[in-house]
């Protein structure tokens, strides 16, 4: 668990359908490579809805907040874990 509040952030392995696809396309080597990847997820505590935490999620959440969107648009690496967590902190406060 990386962060908690209104939103809980956690890391987990590759989604099952992606690992299966990698195995189908590239055999056991593809499955092993896919299995070593991990993703950050975000859960809305109130609804229990879980989403992959990425730049699209942040942009969707702040679509109506031009000040925060401007800050996010100027981030050097929007997909970096530290960057994403920084903006989840905005959501949690």
C-alpha cells in the first residue's frame, strides 16, 4: 500500500488477461516477462472501484480543475509513480 485516504493506492502484478495474451503470443518467455511487470492501482474507498493508476486517470479526475491540470501537464514524466502519487494526494485532501 502506497497511500491511503479517500483513495487507496497499491501495487500489483500484471492483469491476468495481459499475461495470458503475452503467453499466447510469445510462449512461456512472454508469460514470464509479463509476470515480472507490476502496476499501480487506485481504489475509491467509498465505492470499492479499482482502476489502474496512470496519467489518464489523473487527467480524468482533474478535467474540471484547470489549475491542477496545468501543473500536471507540465510534469516531466506523468507516468512516474512519484508523480502520480503526488496528484492522488491532491485528491485525498
